[in-house]
C-alpha cells in the first residue's frame, strides 16, 4: 500500500486519452479520493475539471440522467453499484478501465465478478490494481487474469487449477483451494501482465508520508 498505484494508473490512462471514456471501479469509500487525484494529476495536462467526472452515488445517477451519464468522459463507481448496473455500464463501451482493489473480483461465481468481466473484456486498456495479489491462493487470481488476458491460460480454469492450485477431486467435486508451481506462475505473470513492487524496491523514490484529515 502507498507505493504509487493510483498515480501510475492515471498516468497510463492519460496516455490512452484518445481511447476514453474512462471507467474507474473502486471500493465505495475511496470514490471521491479518486476524483480528487484525477483533478490533482490530470486536471491541467488534460484540461479536466469536476464537470468531466461522474461519481455514481446511486442508480439514479445512471437511470434518471442517462444523457449526462453517457456523455461524461470519466465515471467512478463502486463495486456494489457496478454489479447492479453492469448492463448499463456495458452500453457505455468504456475504452479504458481501472479496477482498484481488484481482489474484489476474485470469486469466479460472485455477481460482481460476473458483472465486471464483460466490461473489462470489452475495454481496450485495463489496469487492475491490488495491494494483495493473493499469490498464495492462485484460484482467486484466475478471474482477474482471464478478464484482461483470456489467452494467457488457454486451458481454462480447470487446467489452471490442476497446474497452479494443486487441484484435487473430492466426493463433492474439485477442490482448487491449494497452490502449486508458484515460482512458475509468478514468472509467467511478471513476464506478461503483472508489475509487482514492494516497499523496499521503491522506498528511496517515495515522498515523506503525509496525513490528511
């Protein structure tokens, strides 16, 4: 945490400004923090102000004011609202998507994962941010991996589970809760789709810690 995921993701998103609209899916508690960071870092470079950002507070912001919602270049929405209004978001055809704390879509059977997956697969550019990538529970990584790089593991979840989740067949079905070949998995991910940083790697580049009330 605190290693610069937000500013890095916004810098990347700004590089693909021509492919916007931009969707940011985030825990509800930090929606307005994202809005403030957009203004701070992208306001002057992209000539953005608060009128360019829609922070979705309820379904009314989508359903009752569709024209305004549909024309906003930046949408910030919580995972809970995204799972309820996924079809409407899909109509918007976001070209760039940032999913903050992407471990929120770790459960392949969860409604939020099912809602997020088509949105992520449609977008040209997708950034998944997480401070807890769950390398010890690789089954939780698969929905995120398949959403942004569906061809990386072409055998599907079961083959992935056999290779990396120490999958075992039980009387009630298959158990994918284990882990196996983790060095290989980390190498594959880091050479294809994952950038992982720890504090020791970037500590000298970080500014002094600030606390805001």
